[in-house]
C-alpha cells in the first residue's frame, strides 16, 4: 500500500469526492435552514440548525480541502485541467470564506435564535460560490476525466474493490 493512498485514496476510489458530498450536503442544509428561518418559519429552531450545519460543513471542508489540494498538486502546471481545477479551488475557497464569516458572525444569531440579514446574505453568497465550484469540480471529473479509470468491462465486484494491479495501471 502506498502512503499517498491515505490522502488521495485508491485508484478509481479517490477520497476528495465523497468528502465534498458531505461538505456540500452540510452547506446545502444550512442554506435551506437559513432561508426558512429568514422567512420566519420556526425561526429560533431553524437558526440554531443553520448555524450547527455551517459548523459541520466547515469541519468537512478541512478534509475535502486537504484531499483536493493533494490532487491539485499532481496536475500539470498551467494545463487546461489545471486551470479548471484552479478555478474550482478558488470558488470553493470563496464559498468557505463566506460560510466561515456567516458562522463566525452568526454565533450571536444562534444564541438569540434569530436569523440576521448580513449572516443570511453571507450564507446565500457562499452557496452561490459553492454551486459554481461544484459545477467546475464536475468539469474536472466529467470533462477532463481526472482520477477516472477507463475500465468499462471491469466486473462489478472488482470495480468496487480498491487496490488491484489493473486499477493501478489504469491510473498511471
């Protein structure tokens, strides 16, 4: 087993995408809760849920960012893939900054159970940046094919199992 598997994952099973799923889910939940709280639907409870979802998202962001950075460092500098991945990274850093600002300045909102206008706007801006970043991340995988193995005839059991020679060769 290679040391890089700890931060990159196995060939055909990268770590970054599942961590982004958890991050996107947390931030999406926070955004929906924020919208509902701002609309006045059970504002106290939803504001508390919004803030906690932001914290969960920020926690997952740390792991997603680390694994994404390791993948980004492996890309040929200034190639088309590198540019797409760099814009993806910048969008996600922007989203993280806005979500972190919302969480940081929103703690008093959490305590009071009242959604504030500035923290709500920061959440919405973060979500827009997150959506753009997700779109670009999809381009990295589905257009450029980063970390995708071309093994269409791989039997299902072997396709799901990490760590065999054919996968390592396909990723090389």
